[in-house]
């Protein structure tokens, strides 16, 4: 099964393929569940998620809207995992809008 680059809508071919991230929902889930805690910058580094320095995307959860420092597609993946109860998130409450600074698995992955 080929891996589709995150954010690749075919509209802009000027960006080199090596600079685009390549993650799927399943890959993000597996990576988060493989460690006890992952800071957001580690998710960006692991999946080569490029973007502007202050980029944040809103993410709807059962507790309201949270803001995460990821592009909208990856934020959507993370939102699905949080809403499904598969991962939790550490929320920075200092600003008036709560932002996510790290994530962690809610249930351990069964090793086979």
C-alpha cells in the first residue's frame, strides 16, 4: 500500500518531495503509542512536518476547541485519535486559548 504524503493535494508541485511529510493516521497512532510521552516538536521532526514557525490549527474535542502546532491535516489526525480516546494530550493553559504541547497513549499497545 503506497504512502500518501500529508498535505499533498497535487495542486503545488514546486515543493520537492523530500521536504513534504509522509504520515498517515495509522503511522501517527503507532508512533504515539510506542512511547510514554511525545512532545509536539518530536511529532513534527519524526514525520518531517514542515510549516511556518507559529502555525497552529484548531482541533475540536469533547472538551471544546484545542489548538495544536500542526498543519490542519495532521491536526485532524490527532483530533481523531483524541476523540476516539486512543491518545491523551498535555494542554498548556497559560494563554487564553489552550494549546497542546505533548501527547501520550491512553491504552498500551499489545505486542505480538
